[in-house]
């Protein structure tokens, strides 16, 4: 099958976007490498503290005028941005594949999810409306208005370089705030492209800023007194111990969406064909590098005797391993490919470490992704095949910690209660899914499980733009979540007015 | 036989090639056999619309949460390859026969992919089914044109 044309032809020299201008950074420069081909596709600056401070200053200066811009006019800017994104849909998608490694289908899916957030935010006149009540006492009325706060920082992760900052950015801007986006320095090009389009859409200078970089930029935002709040998506140690903690200390609002270890339950009455297809996307989509990935596959024997359970377990695991073993791996721009590489060599090493640990702890390696066959003549630096372990228990490292790679751990549970206990014994609470035809089991699961996103016959529980992206326990720190109405509340202060006229 | 599984991207690209080559085929036919020019150009126009419509449906429905890379099990696109190059000096009746075969294959393809894509959002299989239906209508029209052409001989 032919490889789709690459939209990036020569190495890009990335800049920061501050106050409506593209400015070169004085910081050191890092390579952005296409993980499938090993080619350097861009040079990204690691910006300095002065540069982040300048961006905050520009955003702060832009805020008074922007907040006075009528919501309907702000919404129109977002609709223009949405139209531009549609026009550039394919280019934006292929850029993601080049900088991240995911397949073209996955990239297009990510682009669509991102655009949907811009669309929803475009409806800000309705979303931002307050409420009122006449005659709270005789002749006295009370009403609530939502007001923007000022400048917000958005820190994007490497695994969804296009979509994740859009869980926040369009809503922040639509509500009248100004933003500074710091994309992951591993794959910053998508955010550069979005910012170019935001500029073209007529979003005024200083409202939407982008500063490339690493820890200095993050610390600069966290410590800056003029930043009112932070949105972060990334690992639990950074989200909890750095971002959430520091925001608490400096009095900032915070959304910190963090790590996960998601359980997928297969009940005896599940539609096996559909379940396995959904599980392939869940466990191995995005090469397992997503906080909604399935990690632990629990085969549940509710209502079965020992012999029946043994047969059911074998049937599920055989089908799962068989499908996983057929996944075609290679460069994501090859339309035959179903799974791309990991983002970089270090991430592959980390996953390999977990595979070693799984073997040492006594899990049975049923499918070994280390023996990977790649379609095409690509360096195997970042590639790893689907890996499946059996006989994993919740106490094992591979059953507990987030691996963030294409590794599935199969577990056994004799009952739904036991499976739910297993979920609850895990420190994360991002997502959990059940595959069943039984409404009672599904309802019980949805009711009891302590996870923010619940799937019923859905492998990837990714909430649509008009719903919050939830999370619990070690998967989320904050009060309000990204996307939809919740994030509109996050980006606004509720002001109550009580009035009477003499 | 290996249980082939195609990505959604591969299937959508195939739709593009199929509809483009079909449109070109009917445009050539319209040039050569001017008697039914309008009808044949109408088929070409419809094919270009089919491509646009299916591509748009895919792009508007695809999501990172769907089984896009794993939806199309057991399909071999090679089985749906069609001949769209007219032989020099072919009669109108031969050309219409070729067109009917092309439509049969296309209908088969669209019905198969509609069946395979049930795990995607409903709009995707629905888009495939709708094109299958349109091409079914077209096949009936071609058969009627063929009958007339044969009777005219």
C-alpha cells in the first residue's frame, strides 16, 4: 500500500508566538524526531524564563480588551478557526502522524476530536449564560454572571499533541481569557499549526500565545502571580506533586488530568467478536500511549462453574491473542498499518523494562512484542509489537503501574464483585469498561466503579467535547474537568448581583 | 486464508479511487456515445459526489475512540478491482456490459464494507449502504440502456 505524502518536507525551525508575532527564542534547541523514520523534522526551542514572562505580560495586556469583546464575536473567531481546521484537516492529521508516530486513522480521529472542542466553544453565548431570579425578596432581584479571570497556562502532553490542548484553549479564549500554550517539546508542531490558524482566524494579538519549552516554562507559569489557573495533562507524579501542589500554594485554579491503569471486564455473555475488535483499539491503539487505554483485561466467570469458566477464559484469551498477533506495525502514513511506533526510544526502553518485570514476577508471556515485524524498511528504534501477559494479579507491578505502551495484562475474576474489588484496589481511577449483554451487570458496574469514565461495550471511553473528561483518584487532581460546560465554569468566576431600586 | 483486517483509511482511499475511475469511465463513454451523453455524464457526476460524501462522512465521524484500524475484517480489496479502460473500437453494447459489471462489483464492495463497519458509528455503514443503493439504481438504468442498445442493433 502506498505511503501517504508527508506534509513536512524540510526541517522546521520552530518559534514562539507572543503578542501576535512569531519570535525566535534565545534558549537551546532540541530535535523533533519522527519516531517511525528516525528523521529530524523540526528544531524546537527550550524557552527561557524571560520569554515565558514576556508571554504572560502580553496576555495580561490583551485581557482587558478581549474580555470586553462580546461573546458572540469571540465565538465567531472560533468558528473561523474551526473552518480553517476543516480546510487543513488532512495536513493537520498527517503532521500528527509524523511527529508522534500514530496511524493516520488515529490522527484523523484526534483532529476530529480537537475540532469538536472548537465547535462547542463557539457556542459560548449560550454556554456562558448566567441565571437570574426575580423577587428573591419583595422588589429585589438576584442574578449570576460569569466573568473571565485573566491569563491561563495550558501544558500539553506528548500522546495527543493536537487534541489535548483543545480540551481547554478554545473555551478559555471563548470565555474572554487569554492563554499561553506550552506544547510537549517532543511533538510541538501540531500546536504551532493550530496557532498559525488561530492567527489567521483573527484572534487578536496576545490572546492566544504559544511558548515552546520544558521545565523552565512550566515553573515560570506555575510561579507567575498573573497566571490565574493551569491546565495540565500528563503523568501522575508531575500532575499531583508539581502542578497541583504548586497551584495550591500559589492560589491558582487547576485541572490536572493524570495517569491511569484501566480495567476492561469481559463477561460470559459478551459479544466476543465485537469485544475483541474494541479491545484491539483499547489496548493497542495509539500504541498504548493514552490515559484511556485498556491495560488489564479481566475475564469474569460470573455465573459459570469451574469447567465452563476455564473454557470461556481460554476462548477469550485465544481470540484476544490471535487478533493482537495480526496487528500490522509500521509507519503511520502507510494505510495498511494498524499500530505505529512508540514516541521515542526512551519510552520503548521503559516499556521493555515492564515486560522484563512481568516475566520476573511470574506472569506468563503469551505474546511477546519484542519480536516485532515491521512493514516497510524503517529503523526498529521505537517499534514494539503488542505484548500479552496471562496470569497477572493486581499485586504485580505490570498489573498496577501505568506502562503506557502496547502491553495487555490478562487477569481472572470469578465474579463481578471480585473484578470490581480489583479495580478499586488500584490507585488510579480514570476509566473502566465492561463488555456484556446483561443490563443488570452493566448498571451495577456503572453504579459502583470508582472511575471517572465508564464504558459499557466501549473500549475507549473518550467523552465527547460537550461532556467533561472525567477522572478520579490518582488520575485527576482538581475539581472541574476539561471540555464542555465544566471547563467553562473553570475559566469563569461566578459573580452574584442582588439589586433593588429605591 | 489469512483473516485480513483493513484500516478505515485504506478503505476510504479505495472508495476514492473506485469513484474517480468510475467517473472517468463514464465521461469517456459520454464522449464516445453521445446519444446517452447526459445520462452518462450524470453517472460521472454522481460518482464524484459519492466520493465526496463518503470521505466527508468518514472525516466527520472518525474519532480516536473508534475501532478505525480494526473494523474491516476479512476484506480483500483486490477482489473488488474493476476494469475501467474501454477497448478501442468497443461497441456501445459492449461498453454498457462493462459498465454493468463495474456496478455489480461496486455494489458488492459497498455492501461488504457496510457490513464490516457496523462497529463504527452508524453513519459510516449507512453511507456505504446509501452508495450501494444509488449504484443499484444506476445498474438498473444501465441494463435498460443495454437492452435498448441490443434491440437497436
